[in-house]
């Protein structure tokens, strides 16, 4: 009995290849190009001021410039420096979609419907699930099934807006690119805690591992193999033997065996894609 585990990190000393760098930033490059508004033949390059004189239109660089308020807040709340914040903000502005909130509080269809219950969301722009998934896949080498990718999205979308706001974009990428092991443990635990109750239960492990298990055609009931695997993992991770895994159980386990950080599925970027992305931001 075995299950697929995503490769954690490249071998020590492995150099970043140019070919690997191209593939790692393919996703962002694609969306930056696709997000640009096409120019029409009758679109003027200058606008009139009513006196026959033309005014120079605001260029793309001005539109995508990070404000001083956002810059200072991001520098305070993340590990990103000024140049990285500017570059990430430009990328964000190219990837966002807009949601309009009506006076009655109704929201557009691409906002998570669950957010309507209770307090309505207030975000009017952000990165939606489709674009987010492509960035995770093509830029950060996170290839996973829908349920886990949705959990990653939900952990980034802390306020349950159904969109990744600029604040959460910066915080998520700060963790991805510069987060320490404790940050990564907290993040992975939150992803695997499917109902966000503070525990990873056997049922949640089953749902997560069911898609990772290598199923052999001759197996009559592959789910039984998943249940056996869950029992093995639970005995390993459940340090206080209460039948469920709390954050402290998970923290102690990962400290003992770092490879178990992503035991239930890939949710962090590969080291190579992370290095490439940081290098790209600097240039």
C-alpha cells in the first residue's frame, strides 16, 4: 500500500536553470498579457480638455503604482521589501476581476455564495478562483485536485470574500516566498482542517488521502486501503492520542519529520519555483 507524495524540495546545491525559470513564471506572464485591454483603431491616445488641446492619458505604470498607504501597511505586516511590493502590486492589478455590490447587498455571481449568509462581503475587486488556480499551478508548481486547491484559496481568502484581495495577496505571497517553518506549519494545518474547527479528524484525512492513494485495478475496495493508511497516519501524528490532530500535534510531528509538512497534499510552492519568482521580481 502506498500513496503519492509530491516532491518537497530539490536536492541541496541544485542550480536554477533558465528553462525551469521560464516554466515557473509562465502562468503570471500569460495572465499579464491576457489582462491587457486591447486597443481599438478609433481609440484616441490623448483626451481633449475642451479647448482643442490634448492631455496625456494616464499610463499603465501610473495605474498600477502601489499607493503609499498600501506600501507602508504591507511593509509592516509582511516580510516583503519595497521593490517586491511594487512588483507584486503590478501583477495583482493585472489579474484582478471586479464584483459590484448592489444597494440591496446582492453580489455578483463569482463571489462565493456561502458568503451571502450572514454579513455580506465588502470586497469589490480581487483575484477569482479560476485565475488563482492557474497562478498556483503554472507559477508555483502546485498541481492538486479541486478540493485541496479550494482549501488553499479559502485559507488565503481569510474574510471569505470569494476573491483574493490585495491585502491577502501580499500576505499569502509573503508566506509562500519568505515564510519560516512555523508559518508554513500553521498554513498547512489550516488547509488540511477542512471545516476550520481546529482539528484534523480521521474523516478529513480520508477525504484528503483518498485522492493521493495509488489505486491498483485489482483492488476490490480501494477505500479500505485509504482507511488503513489513515489509521497509520493517525497513530503517527496524534501525539496526545485523543483521536484527532490539533495544531500542536501537527507542529511536533513536523518538527520531528519535516517531510510530513505536506503529508495530506501539496499546498506550498516548490523551492525552485520560489527562487525563480523572487529572482523575477528583482528584475
